């Protein structure tokens, strides 16, 4: 759900585009609510991260706790395990 919040911040002014992105994400992903365990894991991950913010740490912790991968183009994820890094076009 944190990913949705980040996309809303960037693209929310274009309601049609945002709605389309949410549909695509929901078709290809499992949305996981942030609970106490994920919040604590996110805080622990953030302590160890060299770059990125708490939102990125929560996204990464959520993936780790759910045996999932993070698909991203954010450079600060590039060297982490369980990350599929995609270059922007």
C-alpha cells in the first residue's frame, strides 16, 4: 500500500492515469497492508539502509516478509537481494 501512496504523490493529479496504474498493479500484485510486524521490520531495514526513506524500507521489508520481490528502478535498491532492478526508458 505504501507503493500506492508514492504513486499517488507523483501521479495523483492525473486521476485517469492513477486509476489505470492501480488496476494494473492489482492485476499483477498482491497488496499487503502494513501491520505492526512490517512496521517494525521496516524500521530495522531503514537503520541498515545507506539511502532511501522509511517508505522504501517498508516496501522492502514487506517483500522480505512475504517472500516476494521488489520491482523498481530506484537506484538505492539496486544492490539489495530480492530486488528486480529495471532501468527507466
